[in-house]
C-alpha cells in the first residue's frame, strides 16, 4: 500500500511535468507525452466527458498498462493516442511530434510508420493467410517483397507461429490469431504498440503465452507497449500501471524491482480501492 | 402490431431492399411500356402487325417465368442475410407463423410500392417506345399521354404472378425454418478461404475447351439437326459451371505463391477478396453470366434486325414509285392524282431497257453464287442486262439530291450495289472491247449510292447500265417507272391511300411471285407482272418490315429485363457484404492505409466482380450475334446489300455500349451505396 500515491493532474504544471511523473533515467526524452487531454462525446444537452484532463508520459522501451472500470475512458484514451479519434482539448506528442495537429492526409502514413495496434477481437482479414496478414502493413508501406518475406519469417519465429503461416485465420486457434495480430502490429517497428484488451477473447493458457511473448518483445527488442486490460494478472506483466476513473488518472503504480506476484497483489489492492468493477 | 412492425422493417431494410425494389419497379415499367403495344391502335393500321401482340405476350410470359424465379431467389437471399434478426424474433417468442406473416407483409408492401412507382414511369416509357415505333414506321410522332386500363390490368396480372410465387416460397421457407438453421446461415455467411488446387487449371482449361466446342456446335451446326444445339447448350453450361468453379482456385494456385507479385501495389487485399467472392458466389455468377449472355445476344440480334430493316428502307430512295410494264407509259393520270393529294416536290418518268447482252448479269450471278446463296430467284424479265438513259439518270440523281456528275455522252456507265463494284470494275478493265451499241465504258464510271436496286423491278436488279440516250433506240422497253419525291416524308399508312386514289394500282409484293413458263420449259422462273400497274416506294413491302421491327422490339424487351435483373442480383450480392467491407476498411485504416486508397481498393474490387460475369457473356454472345446476323442477312437479302461485315460489328458495338451504359448505372449505384457505408 505504500506506493499508492494520488496523482492529481491539476498539480502537474508545465515545469514539474518532467520530474513529477518520470523517475529520472537514462532516457530523458519520452516517446509518448500526453498533456491535459480532454474528450467530450455527444452534442446538445447530453455531453459525456470521457477524458478529463489526462497527462502522462511513456519512456522508450516501457511497458505500460491502463486499467479502470468499464466506461472509465480506457478505449477512448487509446483511440485518441492512436489517432483513430480526436481530442477535444490538449496535446499528444509522439516522439516530439504533436499528433493532434497532423492533418488528415498525413495521418495514415503517420500511423503506419509509428503505431501498432492489437485488438480484443484480433481484426485479422479472414481472406488472407496469417503470413499475408502479417505482411499487409509492409505492403502498404511499399517495402520490397524480398524484405517483407525476411521480416515476416523472423517475427513469426519469435511469436511461435511459423508453422501456421500458410493457414487462414478461421483455421487456427484464438491464441495463434492474437499472436498473428501482434506480429502484424510490431512488424513495422512502431514507436508505440497499443493493445486494447488483447487477452479478452483468449483462454488463460493462450493469454499466458501471449503475455510472455509481449514481455519478451518488450525486453529483447525494446518495444514500447501501451496495453489496456481489465485483468490484474495481465497487468502484472507491465512495468507501470495507470488507473483511470471517470476519465481521470486516479492512480499510478510501478513494478520496480518487485516480483510479479507481489505486483499482482498490489494491483488487486488498488482495484479494491477503486471499487466497483473488479473482474477476475 | 405485426403490421406496424413490418412497415417499420420495410423502412429500415430499405437499403438491403433498395436495389431489389428498383428492379421490381423497372420490371413493372418495362412490362407496362411493352404491353401497351398489345392494345395499341396505331399498330392495328398495319397489315402484318397482328403478330406483334402475340410476340410481346410470349416474351412477357418468359419474363414472368424468369422474374418469378429471380425474385424468389433475391428475397430469399435478403432473408438469409437477415437471419440474425429473424432468429431474434423467434428467440423472443414470436411464433414462426407470425414471423412468416411479417415477411409476407413486408414483401407485399414492397411489391405494392414498386408497382405504384413503376406504373407512371411505365406510362412515360410507353411514350418513348411509341415515338421510337413512330419513327420506325415513318409516322410523325404526336405526344399523346394516355393511360390504358387494359395494359395496367395485364401488367398487374404478370406482376402478381411473379410476386405470388416468390412470396409463397418465402413464407413456406420461414414457416419451416428453426432458430438453429438461422444461426447456421449467419455463420455460413463467413467467407470460405480459397486454397490452391492443382486440378483447378485442368478444370479451367477443360471448361474453356467445352465452351469453344459449344460455340462451335451452335454456330456451325455440323450435324445439321437439333442435337447440335442441345449438345452445344450442354457444353456451354458445363463451361460456365466449370469456369466459375475453377477460376478462384486457379488464380490462387498461380498467384498466391508469388510474393513478388502480390506484395506490390496493394494487390494483396484485392486479390484475396476477389477470389473469395468468386468462390462464395460461383453459382450465382454462372447464372448471371447466362442472363447477361442472353441479354447481350438479344440486344445484338435485335440491333442487327433493326439494321437489316433499316437497310431495306434506306435502299428505297423514292417515296413513291409506280411501275408499268413493257412500254414507255404516260404517267400523267397518276401524277395528277398524286399531286392533288400529296405535296409532291418532284417526279420523273422514264424507261428501263434491255437488249440481248448479259455480260454484267453473268458477273452478278457469279458473285451471288460465291456468297453461297445459290438458289436465287429467277425472274422472267431479267435474262439480260438492263439499261437506263443518261438523261434519265442525271434527272434521278438530281431528284435524290446526289452529287451532280458530268457524263460523257459517248461513254457508258454503271450504277450498282456496293458489293458488285469491284467485280464490275475488273470486268470493264479486262474487256476493252466491251460496249453497248458501239459506246464503250468509262474507266471510272461506276456509282454505288442507294438507288432502289436491291430488289426486283427497281432501277434494274442490283445494277443498271447507264447508256447514252441514243443507245436505247434499238433496245426493248422492259418497263417504265414513275419516281416521286414528296415534300415531307410519307408515313407507312400512305400506300393504302394511294391505292384508294388510283384505280388498278396494286402493291408490288416481291415475295408473292407467280411461277411462269418460259419458252415452254418450266425453269422455276417467276414473273410477278401481270396486267396491272404496281406501286412501291419507301413504304412498300410493309408486312416484312413490320415483322422485322416487331422482332427487334421483343428482343429488346427481353434483353432489358434480363440485364436489369442480372445487374440487380450482382449489386445485391456485393452490397450484402457492406458490413464486412466496412469492418475491413476500418482495419486497413488502422494499419495506415489512407481513406482514398481504401475507397479506390474497394472500387477496384467491385469493378472486377462486375466485369467477371461479363467476360464469358461477351465472348459467347459476340459469336452468337455474328453468326445469327450473317444468317439473317443472307436469308433476307438474296445478295449482300452491305458491302462488308462492318455493320455486324457496329450492331454488336451499339448493343454492347447500350448494355454497358445500363450496367454502369448499377455499378455506380453500388459504389455510391458503399461510400455511404459509414
Ligand atoms: N462514440 C461514443 N459516443 C458517445 N459516448 C461514448 C462514445 N464512446 C465512448 N463513450 C462514452 O465515453 C465513456 C468512456 O468510454 P470508453 O469506451 O473509453 O470506456 P472503457 O474504459 O473502454 O470501457 P470498457 O472497459 O467497457 O471497454 C463512456 O461513458 C462511454 O459511454
Ligand atoms: Mg474499452
């Protein structure tokens, strides 16, 4: 319980931002910088404030998890960062570039070069083989077929789906599908990999394999991961966890040198503090 | 409550149903428009037109048959797409019987709307059709919008039969279906991945071969009996089935492994989606191909028939022509009668002469024999070459407004059908001694404008030698002619009036020849001319013309219906995937493909799917039309009036363009609808 600290975003002023949220490390430049973003839904009368003045930063190579009750704004936050949705106020910097001001023509290219996505329901194209699904973002970037092949085989090896590459999504298990989706997300070496409940549709065994793989990718390749999850066990793989409540950052905890099981219990404690929604 | 729900449903489903609805409405419009001809007073004034109503009714019955099946298919298809919704009704305790009643109301409502909307459009269309007919028959079109109860009743009857069948089939289907079945349909909608298959290439090659054999059998009839056509049709059906079954697997076997190819230019998604779509709809694509093939064939043949009829009319350059046989005749009595009843611009009477030479006739007969039309009519009058005086010729050219030419009064010339020009030219060149009454032939003296020569008893038969005026003094008069050009074009009912005005004038019906005995030997030669004067001209030989035009109209009717129905099925098939397409676009957008490119990709995919069933249809219909047009032409003209086959290409071109224009409307509708998706 000791590490629980309330992070009031109001307190985060321009000057204190770099020091208050980040422990000083060898990576002074954060890959992601979210500053006072707000997001409103609806029009005329009924306005929902989905995000309320959220600020945080993610360092390169960090593995951050976002937790919170249903409706707390997790998906909204992720969508804003991933440029799928726009913010109502505030700024988001990815690698120093303000993504809230990228114009519509460049947004696709920006997404392609900088971001990778993984979703709960895989979002694979059913008519493409796993190999082709993984290759798809590279073909969009216009990379040479030879290089595509090399990269696809390399990543498939890492994600343990080499033997299923020629199959179609309908012919493989959910775990394989999700690993394929993950391979597709990281094949372009994105600056940030975002995952919205990636284990949501998987059984515990498949979940565990995926989480191990994600963790390995994070450690070996230094992939920066931002993962939304409901599940405390999943979250315990992360280095740091942000808790959302009613569109605000309610709390933040770090794993530090703790073992995963200690971290897991810590998460459960915070969740009970949050109250309400507590699956698993 | 149910009724309200079905109205609300019909509204909500309007997107799914919109193309189906438009197709129904169009069918009503076309049916109404064409069936007005069944009750048309205008047609009753023509002899020979009695056949058109029967033809239209027969065509309509065929339409009812095809549409009945297709409407049943389409509504069922849409129902299956809505299986999730239906299963929710059933799960929430609404009994099957009520759900089926709901579906019944929905369909009946859509049908009623389609009828109500289609009818006024049909009335407009019937006016357009009438104006086209008036143009065909040379009648001045007057706008006379009128509504016919008879036609409406007939259309309603056809329409009712079409819908009744479809609705009943669906009611039964819904009544029997279980929730489990419905859920299965929902799952079945998922795409079956296409995997490569070494057999595919073999099947594809075999099916294409079978298609070629089929076309060969049907077009050349090597056995010369019904088996040819039967076998040919079987071969073509095998071709279509084999083609659409094997093409996706064939494409996958040959291209899926080529990363070098498929990873470039965003081909990957199009390639996979296209092959998957063919696989999941191969049967439908086959049926569509047949429909389009029929439509194109009918259109092509219809256009050819129209062109042949047009050629007939075009060759008859004089509005009125009166023939008197054996002597130079004074047509003054006729001329006066005509002048007091018609605005006559100019007229000229002259003689057609003959002697005992037959150089040109021999060449002409040889050319005809070469075209394969060996069994030509023999006419008593045409045993030798025919002649016309230069002064008459000049006068006639002036009458027709043709380019004025200077004729050397010491030379002979020839006016003939275009197809004879080359052979006559070489005849003149090779035979330097060739002359008539001592006058030799001009080197470049052959003219080929339409000159009322295509049929017997015109300005000669297929050709006429133009000789100096003095040359005819020793020749025999074959017959004399009065050629009349009127101020305004005559219409097709005028010949009747003229015959009422002039006693003893009979129509020149060229088919109804009388067999005669020449020199005591029955040569099978015929003569038409007896003791009467004969009337011909632009609207002569109406019976044949009316039949041609009727055929063309019916063929177009069927072609139109088949095309809109086929296009509607295709469009519905594509739009039913809208949800899937939307999801896919979303994924691609997340992977960083920009919106413009995604739209472009979708459009390209639709284009491919739209083109695919056209491929075999164009191939097969093209050869059908070509062969049929040739056969019709040689049946109609004893001798080629068109100097080459370009007119068939033109007929094909016109019908293909027409087809593609109409098809394009559906194509654009699909693109619009898929853009509206989000
Ligand atoms: N498109 C939208 N229009 C209107 N309101 C929306 C929209 N999307 C989300 N919201 C609202 O914004 C709030 C945050 O939603 P969000 O989807 O981000 O929650 P979440 O944390 O992802 O929930 P869950 O865990 O259930 O996925 C909710 O109150 C939701 O009702
Ligand atoms: Mg969510």
